[in-house]
C-alpha cells in the first residue's frame, strides 16, 4: 500500500535535483507548487474546525480576524486585508529561550502533505472514510492516509491521537527535514567582515568602534565550533588577510588593480574561528592603528563587495559591511546627487529611489549564493543611502545608519546593534512560501527578500527579527467556505547544521456581516500594513501622494464602518441596496466610530507626520531613506511606537515607577525582562509640556529626554549631577548614578531598550536648544506640523468625521507643531474657541541652521493660515544650494553607469 501511495503522490522536496546550491532557485513542485483549482470540494467541511487553535500573536497578526465572504463586501469595508508574519519570533517571555514550538521528527512515511498543492498536514484538515483519507483545507483535494499514519476517528470525526501529534493540535510546528529537502550538506555559519578604512572612517572613530564591536562578539561566534570568519578592508585598494592558525600575525595582501581584481590565497581567507582565534584577536587589536593616519578619500566599495563575494560564494553566510562615505571608485561608484532645491517638492521622491541598479543586481546575485548583507553606515556627508539600501533589501539583510557618528553619543547604540545582529537567532539558506484557501490569493509581499517565481521568498539569512507583510485579496466573487486558512512554511538550515521546516497554520472565520469584520479589526496591524503600502507608493508617485492616500484610506474606513450592519446577498449585493437601509447609511456620518477603529485616525495622522512621510524640506534624504528601510521590516509592536511614540512624565512619577517586579500588571504598564513599572503616559502635544517638567519620549528607535528650563534643581542634581542646565555642554552630559531617581529612570530606559533588543540612542534635550528641540517636536504629532497641509488632532478628527477632503476652519494662527507657534498653542480648540492656556510659555524655537536634519532654508516656516492638503507643489521657497551635511548642492546628477 505504501508503494502504491508513493507512486500516486511521490515525496517531493523543496528544491530541484540539480547539483550545486546556486540552482536552489529552480525549486521542485514540492515546496512551491501553485495552489490549483479544487475538485469536488465540499463547502461545508470546514464548518466544524476548532478555531481555538491559533498561531500565537508574536508570530502572525492579521489586519482583520474575520474575512468578508465576498469581494464586494471586502471592497465596501475599505479595510486592507492582509497580515504581518514573523516566522522565527523570539519567545514572548523575555526570560525564556524556548519559543514553545513543538518539533516533529517524521517517521518512515515522511512529512504528510497534500499531493496537489503541497500543503502541510495541519489541525484544520477534514478526515473522511473513517480516517483513511483527508481533505486538504487549502485546495480541497482528497488525499490517502499512509497506513503507518492511520488512526481511527472519534464520535466528532477527529483523530483519536490528535493530542499526541503536534501537527494536529498546534498552529505552529517545526519538522526535521528529511534528506530530500537538501541539495547539499548543511554549510558552517560563515561571517565575512568588509570594513571601510578610508580617512573618513579613521577620523570619525567608526573604525575603532567596528574593531571593538567585532572583538566583543567573538566569544559568542566561537560557541559554534563550525563558525568561520574572514576579514577584508578597503579604501582606494582592497586588502585581504591571511589568518591561518599557524601564523602569529595576520598576513596582509593588497590588490590595487580594481579592474583586474584577483583573489590571492583564496583557500586561506576564510578560517575556522576556534582554530585561528589568536590571529583574529591580533588583527582586531591592531586594525585602528594600521589606518589611523590614512588620508585616503577614495572608497572602492563595489570591488570590495565583489572580492568578498568571491571568497564566500561557495559557502554562503552573513556579510557585514561597514561604510563611512560615498562610494566613489570603480564598480558601484555613486555620484553626489543631493539637491536641496527639490526637497519639499513633488520631485523629492527621486532622491529616495536608487540612482543605479548595480546594488540591486549585486544583491540578487548574492541571494543566489545564499549571502545576506548587514550594512552599517556612518554618514557625515551625503551617502546616497537610498541606493545602498538595495543591497540588504534584496539579500534579506538589515541596514543600520548612524548620522554624524560620534563614539560618545552613538558608540553604545552601534555596539548594541552589532551585537544583536551577530548574536540573535540566525538561520541560513532559507526559502518561504505562504498559501491560502482557494478563493483568496496573496497579491503583494513587503519586506527584505528576493522573490523567485511569483511567491517564493528567497532568504539567505532568516533571523528572529525577520518579518514580512502580505496583502490578501479575493480571487473569486464569493468564498465557498466558512473558514479561511493561511499557511506559511519556512525551510531553513539552523546554525547547528540541521535542516528544518517551520509551519504556521492559521484559521480565520468568514462572515457576510460588515460589522463583524469591522469589530475584528486589529488597528495596530492595519496601520503597519497601510504604512508599508504607502511606503511603496511614495517611491513611485511621491510623498504627497502617499500622505493623501493615507488620509483617504482612513476616511473611507471610518465612513464605511459607520455605515451600519450590512449583509451580503447571494450575488454580492448588500442589503443597503434596499430602501429600508438607505436612511441608515445616510445617517452614518453621525454614528459613533467602532471601538476597534477608535485609534485609527490618531495613528494615521501620526503616520503622515512621521519622518518617513512628513513634508517640508527639513528631513535629509539619507535620513528619510534610512527610516524607510527600518519601516519596511518593522514588526507590529515596534511600528506602533514608531508611528505614535510614547511620552512619559518623569518629574511627577509615582514611587512604583522604575521599580522591578510588575509581573501582575498589563504589558503596556511594564517593560523589559524584569517587568519594570512604567510612569504615566502623556499625550503627544506641546500643551502637555511644562517648563518645570522632565519628559522621556521613546519611538522604538530613538529616545529623547526633554528637560524644562525651570525643572526642580533637586531633580536635576539626582539625574545629571548639576543643579541647573544653563551653560551645560549638552554633548557631554549623561545620567548620573547613585540616586534613587536616576536608578529608576535608568531602569525604565533599560527596560524600553530590552523590548527592541538594541540600545536606542538617548538624546538629552534642553528647553530652548533649537536645533535639538526641533527634532523632539517632530514627534508631538497631536499638534500641527511645520509643513503645509497638516492638522492638529482635533482638526483631523473633524475632517475624518466630515467625510470629505476640504480643509477645516482654523481659528487664526499659523501651522503648529515644532515650528511656527509658541509652545503651548499646538492643540487648537473647536472653530471659534480661544486657544487653551498653558504654563509652558517659552518663545517659539527657530529652525536650526546646521547639523543633520536641519532645514536647508534660510528663513523660518510660513506663518500664514493653514493651507489645504497639497495636490501638487508644497509651496515651499527654493532653499539655497548648501547641503545639510555641509556639502555642496547643485542640480540632480545623472545616475552613474555600472
């Protein structure tokens, strides 16, 4: 019987049988077969599934937890259908190393999968013929059950052994992959460090920080006895290093001919770390002094990448690139195309698009050889981050950016990021596919990956931070099932050299009632998906278009949600088509916003003012491109605070705040591994600031500690060791130690950093320091911002409730927010009402004239009345030609040719 079954449904692995790992993109039908049309499917067989079996929310979040039964109802809801998946998410308990995923070791029968669509066995399949056959919940195909896997059914039609089989009782399982899922033996973890040693790197201190950061993590890398490492440095030439274990000092080999680049000693440039640890230590100890007097201004990043690729292409692994300036030599050279004249105009998005395809094409080639790139950038002048980001984007890597890098202010953050990149859970040679029930389809994917075919995501590395978003859309007018199933499968090699398959299977009920769909909305996930959609749109049509699309999406969703309880008829028409329902919809504007969507307008407004999408000319293109790269791979919990930051009041926090042991409290009230109790939250409006107050703001990437001019000297002494902030050098000030208050504040900061896993940069802001305070005010999103076409929260809600795009009536005054009005006047009252009074009465800060993120305009923001939402130009005066980094401006340079 087994032989007959194998002939009918031969076991197929995820890859083809061609030799060599570079042919892994030519996958077998087994892992990535398209879901075919079902035959003889029964629309009622899913009615009895156990919906209590779910994928934990740390792995998968859906925008809606009930799916519209028809395409017409989905269109009427205006909601984005989709989800965010994080397949290797760390455990929700920060103190546990076990993620709770059951491991299944297949028997001789192999992994049970649908012979038609290759869906994995899961809790939501239907059993027929007393358990001898099973119906696939994705395509409806009837499959035979191997005799060794057979079990009788109970009175409810479920297998009697389901409690003993994780694949039948859990939404997440992990299979140990058999031999047919491999095309070569698992390779050892390989780390290649490609380091810029030009004069800019030596002067800024980034070279010393890189050497120290790598050495600090060698012990962890060496915990895997198979780990291999290699080093390559470059300026105007490429430097290789022989680190064989029989050497006492590394042997440096310099290749200056970049056109005819060759690899000297190709077999000795990657070494086993355990065997060559003394030589590696000697190299890292001497690296800063080797180039501390370098005057080289050239940077041949392209040839260095090609050389590193040649060294590690037969193994694959992780390549860490450290770049300190604009690549300007040989392949991959970029030109200075910063053009302040187009910033704040509809043409600005051109600066955010790659100037050349060289880095994208290189990334695709790296992906084929299973090489992922972690890119660390240290810009002091324009670096064209938008183009460089194509390399980590197409290799499932990550980009980190440290503008105007300083070891004092940025060293801790860089060290933390590098440690996190090297020590977090990392898997190699991965591919992933997401399937869904017939009648729906996955139309788009968002994240860092290289896509093969139509829906196979190639991931040279997959980490605990790797996440993807996807859009769901109806492929047929009406679903013929009561439950929609979504299944993802990640095939990877663990760092221990074991081939595994992690499978997530999630069941979502289907409904024909619009209110059921609306009440099941996850607002945080909706905003995450809307942000990723708007990000893609901004790179095609501009930032103005993406902001307008966000506003329109929010208005449409709220308007539809207030439309009442609508059912879908047989042909997809809502019963609102009948006269009895028309008046109900006519009065929808006066209805209350559903609770599930109560925060959507606030989050959408905040997203429009976020550094990724905000208008005006005060965001440097490198900084915006870096924020875009971060948002593209951001998980839901991180994006919630990135979109709408948290601001805590520290000067009046209770005695429990900052102490450990809040295990019994809600997750939003504590943070970190030790459950540190958080202070009270403050709304993000300048009206809530007080000159005698101290506030901490966290957006999951940066932290700001704002200190008022009239803060209590006793508090200042406890926190900073000074009685007054007047005349203090803010670049050198930091939190002191020893007092109870400073200890509790340090606990809060440490706990917030632990949520992200890295040390967010802490910037101490003194009231009145214009250049720094301006950036702090960017995050006070409930006030009007410094660019045209923005609203306060009260005005925005009035606009949303009105259901049209007309600007609200403004009771005098100019644009609020961080510029253009005195602090304390940001939250405008209803039309005609007097502005609220505030004890925070400092004069309005003037825009900074220099520094990263300063506006390249000579004058301040406009002070006239608020303009309507932009439909074309931003109305900004042309800025001068000086760049934000102090470099020259000029016209848009033509893209370099590769």
